């Protein structure tokens, strides 16, 4: 999904920065692929490990030294259904990477975004934000409960939406927009890796229906691209596929869970995120 989005955004943009968490070899391959797809674009690859706040700070510092302006920030990296692990800073892996890493990066680059609705922060959530039940801000590291990687992933994707909606509420009229999107059921390496933890029978059954449930990475990238580029987009909107259960199809505005619209929870998560990351937003 990251590569599909990157290919599509590189073509019309003069100066494009891709922050990937892959190995050095994959970074080089990704950069070459983008340059082939958009020969006139200037592509800069920036190392970024969202599971490390030190890496987030280093990447932000590097980008600030070379780019006086950031017109579009797409928070698109993610960990999916991983066994229990912690980040370099001791946070549960899904929450620390998918939410806190993006929260800190956005804050550290925020003042580089021009004060216009054409500049945007698009954060990629998931239909999976509905999984796992209520998020417990007092037990984000799962020390009080048996670990559930499906719920942990769902909570991190819920946090992406809570962050987007709270960020938009804090923004002045006429300024940058905070928008969310999700790819639906995209046939990516992430979805394949998620199924690798299932039983043989489940994997076999899913393989038989995969073409009916999932769409290509290119189609999955469309909601993200619309959120990033459509001049009719409004702040605080959420884009996903228009098909059954938001799994496939062309992008449109979609509804997120009632919990994601809990304004008090949004404010509490924001305060908790600033506390945990040590990063304060200038909004």
C-alpha cells in the first residue's frame, strides 16, 4: 500500500520525499521504481523507523534541513497483527508505531505545512478500527489484560481516527486539513502476513475467497489519494471504498465507528500522546 500510494503521488509532485521503514536494499528499489514511474520528479528517500522516537526526531530534523515546506504528509506506515512486542521506547508495538510514531512526526513537521487547505495531513486508518472493543488509555501497553494482537491493531487504527478528528478540531479555518482514509480489503503483503498466523484450514478457506474480498493495492490506494488531492475534501472527513462493508470499490466518504467520534476520548488520547512522546503540537 505504501508503494502504490507513493507511485501515484510522485508523478504530479516536483519534489517528493518517501520515508520508508524497509531495509536499505528495499529503499533503493523503491526509489528506483518511483523515478521510473515519474522521471521528472525529484525523489528523496528518508530513513524513518516509526517504532523509535529517536528515529522520528532524526528524520524530522533531516527533512527540516532540506525542505523548508511540506505540502502533503501521508501517515501510511503500519504494523498489523504482530505478536506482542514493544517499540524501542517500550510502547506496545502496534500503538507505538501506528499512532505514536505518526503523532510525533506530524507534530515535528507541522510548522512546515503552508496555512492553506491545499496542504494536508492524511492519516491511514483501517476498517479494523472497529475491532477490539473500547480502547483503554490506562492500559495501552497491555500489562493488565491478556494480549490480543487483533484488538491491539484495532486500537491503533482507532487512535489514527481519534487523532485526525481532534487535530482538525484544533485547526483554524483556512488552514491545513486533517483527513483520514482506509484502503478497504487490499491484497497487500500486510494482509498476507496477517493470515500467516492463522490455522491451515483458515488460510486455505481464505485463499479460495480472497479474490472476492480483496482488491489490488492500486485500488486500495485510491481513497488515500483522494483524501490527499481532491479539492472538494473537507477537514475531518474519512475516505474508503464505496463497496459492501467498505471492502472494495472506488473511494467516497465513509462512516467510522461511534467511538472514533467521542470528543472526550479524542482529547484524552491527545493529552496522553503528548505525555508519552514528549512532543507538543503547536496548534
